């Protein structure tokens, strides 16, 4: 793709995306039910973010610990075990 077309589409997309988010936030912020419960919504969003970060950390730590156990040779993985059973059949 030509760089000028890429730049045009990239800038156009950024302007539309930003305008959509700002405009949507403004419109949603003017809804009385939502504006009256902003603090409750903030706590919900905060809890959702903390939960998401915890799940990512769990996955990363699980992967790191799994790699370390494989390096130490503490045993085979579940996938290795299943493969070994399938090969014997």
C-alpha cells in the first residue's frame, strides 16, 4: 500500500475513532440514570480491570512456572501424557 494512502486512512480512522468515543461519552454522560450513578459505575469498571489484570497475571505466572518445571524435568505435561497414550493405541 502506498504510504500516502496508508497515512490518509490511518489519520481518518483516528479522527473518527476519537470523535466517536468522545461523542459517545458525552451522550452517555448526559443520560440521568448514568450520571446519577457514576461512582457505582466507576467501582464496577475498577473491579473489572482488577479482575482482568489478575487473569493475565495468572496466565503469565502459570506459563512461567510451567516452563521452569519442564526445564527441571519434574515430569511430563498433560499433553505429553495424552500423546503417549494415543501412540500406544
